[in-house]
C-alpha cells in the first residue's frame, strides 16, 4: 500500500474512533454527577482488604472537601469525566480500529487474532484502571495528604483532583497493555524472550523513567507505585512470550 493509502486508512480509522468516543461522551454526560461522586471515593474513603468477596471495601471516613476556583472549573470537570467514561465505553471499538489499521501488514494466519486482541486489550486496560482506582489511588492520596499539618490545611480544587485521578487511570490502563505488546512483538519476530531477559536491568531503569513521565506528581512514592507494576508486567510479558513463541515454533516444525 502506498503512503497515501496508509494515510487514508489512518484517517478512516481515526474518524470512527473519534465518532464512537463522541457518542460515548454524550451518553456518559447524563451520568456525569454519579461518575464524579464515585471518583471521589479514594478521597473520602479508606480502603480495606478482606478475605470474603468482593475482597476490597471502601469505608467512608467523611465527605470529600473539594472546591472549584473558577466559574467554569466544575463544568470542565464534568466534561473531562464524561470524555474519559466515553473512552472506556468504546474501548472495544477503539482497539478494533487499531487492529484493522495494523492487520493489512500481517500474514493471513495472523489476521485471525483480531478478536483475541480486542478482548485481551480491553480486559487489560480495564484491569489496569481498576487496579489503580482500588489500590493505588487511595494510598497515593493518603500519602500525599499526610503532609498536611496544623499550619497546612489541604484545600483541593475539583479540577486538580479529577486531573490527578484520570491521568493515573489512563496511565495504568496503558501500562497493563505491556504483556500484550510483548507477545505481539515476539510473534512477529521483532523481539525474543531471551533478548528481553538479557536486557532486564535496562527495563527496570526504563520502568522508573516511564513512571516519572506518566505520574502527575514528581514524588518518588507515586513513581514507585507505577514502576513496580511495570516491572512485574514486563516479567509476565516475557513468560507469555516464551509460551506463545514455543507454540509458534512447534506449529512451524509440524508444517
């Protein structure tokens, strides 16, 4: 396909992605107040882990004290929440369009992985966001607010709080795609599990660099909260790549 063909295909996929997210945005805006109320749980609650289902509980510790410092800040907050909720609603469509853009460059037998790719990528993204919301955000917020004293009273604006939460959710959703990305690269032969294992120390350094870039705050605590899952997911990706490349090698030998 010539360059103009690739650009036309990219434009087509982007139009579908933007249109679907826009529809999700308008549907989510109706529930924006409920979504915002749920997003304040890490601020107004404490997380406790128990042995019975659903294992993670929020214990209310009082109403959240959020303020808005500009006339339009509250409105922009509802718009941002609706936009990100619209993105989550349309994740299968977004990942399917990404796959359709990449698929022409794959072998015929590799094009059949479209459905598993969409299901796995959507599941991993949602798991990353859930992991962030239920485990990372409550402890990160509690740690940052612990610096308050009698002379320092935290007064958080709603815009800053929502930006903080949404950036964390999106960042963790993306980093949970690492195993799938490693599997894809290993399947097409760009990387091997052995190469990834040999460069493990560089991956650890890169994990902290990426965490420093993605976390909305510059403190080491939040950076570590993101870097550690990246390292764990990198190791999980190596294991998964070994499994899938062995299957590929076995099929090739049979053929």
